[in-house]
């Protein structure tokens, strides 16, 4: 590790191999992603059908909504270094790093927490480094101000990446939000309500825009705090010029934050995993399904309705 807090890996992406010429489409994503009906008594006894929208199967490494959000950005980057931001457990950083390796694009991850620079990398960041992502650690106050032009310029200067293609935290820029419309379009005619876990809300913003009239999107935030609705509105304004689709949020199921869990959630996740042979991502997907099952048990969905749960990710393998 160098003294400016950066880690580089020895196996940087090469500039040979076939997918690079054709961009993300050359990676042969499984799209539309499979839609699978599962039998679960907690829905069935209320007359509700449960479908799983298996975005976790789109690509083994560019998983789920990260594919839908990153693919248009990787194309727009046109070979420039892709610079993006995330916390130490960020699925978005991992997906960006994997994309860099697969497509031969240089990637640079700006990581929240200067103190992490002096510690061994956790498995998630170690994977990023192994995929050739250059990691640059910044203190929390710089990280908070990273979208301010002066702060961003400082980060670009410090990393020598002035000409980088900058993707925001969580990948949720307008290209990403528009990319997530496909998710709604793929579900047209299949479900009355589509539930999705939310971090930045970018996936929900795009999903809602892609659903046909009458379709409803239900976002389940994994982070505490009541501002996500405003964020989703702002994301839709930027991507589409105004509000799109019918969406709402249910903020009761976050378990206190992103990487937090509770014994109840863990038991639920293991049980659901076994019943339905679904390897379960714990930061987002488990909380969404936990909330969805609770809502079904409350009788929140009318009899005869079909609910689709978007499986936005897979466990760190
Ligand atoms: C990143 C991520 C989300 C959150 O997506 P947003 O568009 O930021 O709301 C949901 N689920 C999984 C598995 C993720 O990795």
C-alpha cells in the first residue's frame, strides 16, 4: 500500500479478450431475467401469488440491478477509467470492479473511511482489488461532500484520474435509472405489485417508470431515515423530467441500516433460503422479503393479486 492510501492489485485488467470490443452486451447477460412462481403458505393463505424476478441470474458477476444500472454507464465510459464511490461493503463497488476486469476497463473505487487504508481489506474490498480496481480511501467528511465540485475535483486530482468517467455512489445516475425501466417492462402483465429493496432508490425510480399503467412498485428501504422518497422524486426528475409511475415506500423493515441484521431476520432468511432454494443476499434482498412476508401476513395485498419480488442480488460468493 502506498502512503496516499491507495491499494493496487498486480493483476490489472488486460486489453485483450473478446467482450471488450462489443461492450457489456458481449458478456451475454441473461435478459429478460427469469420469472419464477414459488409456493409460500404465507401468501397463498391470503389468496396472493408470489413471483420471484430473478435478476440475481442476469450475470454471475455483474449481478442484478447492478447490471441494469452499470451496463449503460460502461458503454458511455467508452474505455475511460470508471471512477465511483462506496462503503466497505458496497455491492456497487464489487460489480464495478468485476465489470472492469471482464471488459478491460480501468476502475477506481473511492472508499468511505480513511481508517480502512491501514487495515487488511475486508472480503468485499479484497475482491475489488483482485479484480484490478484501484482503491482510494477518503475520510468520512470528504466522502460526504464528494458531489461538491471542489471536493470531487480534489479527489480526481489526488488520484490522477482527471479524465475519468465518474459514476455516483450506488451507480444511480440518469443513465442507470433509465436502464432500470427494462425491469418494469419485463414485468408488464405479470404482477400487480412489484417489490424491490432500496439503497439509493435508483432501481425503484426506473422500475416504476417502466411498469405499465395500473402496475405498482413498492420500495423497501434498507437504510433508516425518511428522505428516500425525495431522492426517488429527484432521480425521476433528472432521468425523465418529471414523476413517473405509481410507487410508494414502506420504511419499517430496514433493521437499523445497511449492514445491520437481527436474529429474527437471520432466522427468516435461512428458512426462506431452504424452502425456496434461493441463495439470499443479506444486505438488501433478505430485508425486502422479510418486509414482504410481513405485509402479506397483515393482509396488505388483495386476494387474487400477484406480487413480484425483485431478487436484486446474490450472496458474496
Ligand atoms: C445496490 C443494491 C440495491 C439497491 O439499489 P438502489 O438502486 O441503490 O436502490 C438493492 N439490492 C441489492 C442486492 C443491491 O446490491
